[in-house]
C-alpha cells in the first residue's frame, strides 16, 4: 500500500495539471469558433475562391470546431457510467449496447469466423485511404475498419462485419468491449463482453458534427437478432440467455443523429462450450462451461423480471 | 472524468515496456509548430532581402536613425533579427520535445499559442484589426490549430503515458 500522504499530494499535482489541461481544452474550443468566424468573413471577400474556401470552412467546422464543442459540453452533461449506450469519440451518445457474450476472446473469434463474420481492420492512415478509394470505385473492402465508439472510457477491443452486396456503404457490424474485471451489468449479471451491433445502410453526413459517416438502420433489434441467429446457426454449442426488458424500449438518436429504436431485450450469448481452436474440431464441447449463468449448449433461456 | 475507473486509452493496449503510440494529434501539432517556425523564417528572409527599406524604419527614442546614423540602425536591426532567429531555433527545439512527449513542452507550446491568440483577439475585438489572408490570418490559424491539437485528449494521454514510462524507468533499480 502506498503511503496515504504521498498519494494525496500526487493526486493534487495531477489535478492541477488537469485544471490547466481543461483550461487549454476549452480555450482551444472557443478559439476555433473565432477561427470559423474569421474564415467565414474572409470567404465573403474572396469571389472566385469561394468554393475552395467553403470546403475548407466545412472541414474546419466538422472535424475541429464542432467535435471540440461537443467534447466540452458532453463532458458536462452526458453520464459516464454504464447506461446501455456507447459514446462517440466526441462524447455523444452512440449506438445502443444490445448484446453480451460469455466466453474467451478465442471463443468469440472462432464463433464469429464460423458464422461468416470478418474482423474489421484497425483505423490507420492506410485503411482509411483504402475505405475512401473502395467507396469511390464501389469496390468491396471486406475488412473495412469501423469508427471508434467508446465504452468503459475506451475504444472497442475489436469489431466484426458482414458486407452486403459488395457495397462498402452497407454492412452488418458489431463492436465488442471486454468488461472490466468484476464488473456486472445492471441487475447483477456477470458477463465477459458487451457488444453493440447495428446495420450501416448508407454513407451520409452526421447531424451533430457534419462529418462524413455511415448512417445506421433505425431497427437495431433486427441487427441484434441477426447476429445471434447467425452465431447460433453456425455454432450449435451456443447457449443464449435472453434478458427480457433489460432496458425500457425506446426511440432515440445515435451519435450521428440517426434514429434508433429497440425493445430493450438483451441476449447474452454463451460461447463457453465452444472449442476455441476451431468450431469444426468440436470434440471437447461442453467441458469448459461452469460459470454462474452457464446454459446448456444450444439452449435458449428467457429471463423475465417481476410481474 | 467520473464513473468507471478504467485505464486511459493506450494503457491497456500497450504493455509497460512498449513505447506508447504517438497519436496523430501530436504529429499534426508538431508539424504545425514547424510550419509556424518556417513562417518566422520567411519574416527573416523578407527583412534580409529588403534590408534598406527596413533599416529606414528603425526608430530609437522617437527619432529615425537613418540616414544620419545608418550603421547604428543596421546594428539594431541585426540584433533584432538575431534574437528572433534564436527564438525560432529554441522553438524548433521545443517542437522536438513536444514530439517526444514531454508534458512541460506541450504545456509551454500551448501557453505560447494562447498568448499569441489572445493578443490577436484583443487587437481584433478592441482595435478592430483586420485579420485576413494578407495580414495575420495564416499565423492565427496555425496558432489555433496548434492549441487544438496539443490540448486534445489523445495528446494529453500520450504525454502522461510517456511520463509514466520515464518515471518507471528512473525508479527501476539497475
């Protein structure tokens, strides 16, 4: 155990640095608004260069000014504990958390690969460039990266997707986060992973930041059920505990301003009976199960509340 | 930050021995700082190329020195340029430290950008100064972009991660 007095002084020093950082963070946000005003004023005096300047102005607004303003404001008013919603990198409420999984990382990878899902590349300069060129040329990019969404204060651990009709604009996709040790879902359910699955239906502009982004389909429950069904079909050992009315059903918007609706059910996919090395090698099926919510391989258990 | 006491992004991905990955905001911020230094270099080049014109504008205690005392004016101008050049070199050194993730360098660079922005803003708001492409729009833009880049969460986490790693290495025996 560290000495309490040194710990306290360490925290005070860190918090004075944090205050300074917050000061610069907010000041940069305000300065960027001023810069937007300056650029808008300047563009009025620039006859022929107007279009070029308008693009520059949009880029500044969409990728620097609005994200920073959202970061400042959402830090103040969006709760940072688990409310069943992910957050975008600008702090806005993102896609709903609509799946949970029990099992090791290897088991999750094995089950999704068997169910015809492709792991998404990480976001790098190279993969970003490839997603632009493949979109323009309408060529498929099966491992296209997905945008970062945050849960537990961090970006997803990995994401899987299924492209639809060789069109990079449309795809099924699901992001996974490993739960912190000892963490439980509301209601005291212990799971290894939580996930957010949505269907990208087109490319468009975000309502809140004006950035180019994927627009998602409103009916997130259809995507959730598609993910569960595809895994159950490919991996017969999959058990499912369906927590009915885990959240109240709601209509809302995600971080890009797209409408979303859900009935609030949360399927917990149990992959602990899946052999991690490969689904087809299934001789050891069923021996790894042994947790608190272990289900019979292949079974679906419904969990309903008080009534 | 409130809520779950989760480690910062990067901490979970990289182990204690891996160097933290430099985020795009730090690279962009450092590039902009280099751009800022280059614009300063252009100022020096401009003065050198039109030495006589600038020499004629040197004013000491309210009196123009040329043509009466041209050599004194040249000395003053020379020292001013040399001082400015030295500052630019120091600024490039600061850029290198920001790039390698020194937190104090990041805070100092942000402070310098802040002072510069506030001076321009005061001039704009109180004296009605025109900030256009012909005057100071480019340098104001660069200052604001530097401040935006270096104050971002990624840049902050990176500087913290580098410091944590350095402290860990310093305290480790052997």
